C-alpha cells in the first residue's frame, strides 16, 4: 500500500495544469476517457438521489377534516364547534352534525386541520384527517 500512498502524496502536490496533463497522458496511454467515469458517477448519484426521493412518502400539505362519528350525548357541543368553524347558522350546523360522517373542511393546512380536529375531539366527535 506504500506505492499507493506515495502516488496520492505526489498527486496532492500537482498544480491544476499538471493534473490536466496527467489526465490527458493517462487517457492516451491506457485508451480510456476520464469523462466517462465522471458521467457514470453523476448518473449513479442522480439515480440514487431520485430513488431516495421516491422512497420517501410525500408529506401532505393539505388535509380534509372528516367527522366520522358524533355520540348523541355530545351533539350539542359538536354542533357549536361546527357552527363556529364553518360560520353557519345553528340549524345548518345541526343538520350537518346529524348527517355524520361528513367532511367538515377540505384542503386545509396541517396546522389548521390539527387545530379543528382538537376542537372537535374535545367536543366529543370522532375525527379523521385525510
């Protein structure tokens, strides 16, 4: 391994012009191209990055808030939350709650969805974020 270490030390001492001359001489002597391994390495790196990106599940940025169940003893509290969230009348909120399961809101941010989910759960509803 000492030969390899010696060569590495010598390569570290080369100027940029000397390194370019070395590459050209290696290409001519061995009939290879220094561009091909770089292109392959870049291609492999891009493929690996793409595979890694594809392996990650996309984090959702918008959610639907679905009220799946409202126990009868919790309807009044849930109706109040639905009325406030949707800014609708009491009668409309009651009709909506009694039609469970239903989508309360569509395409809301994660923070907003979590906030409304918490309010609904505290009122007694069973809620899913989709």
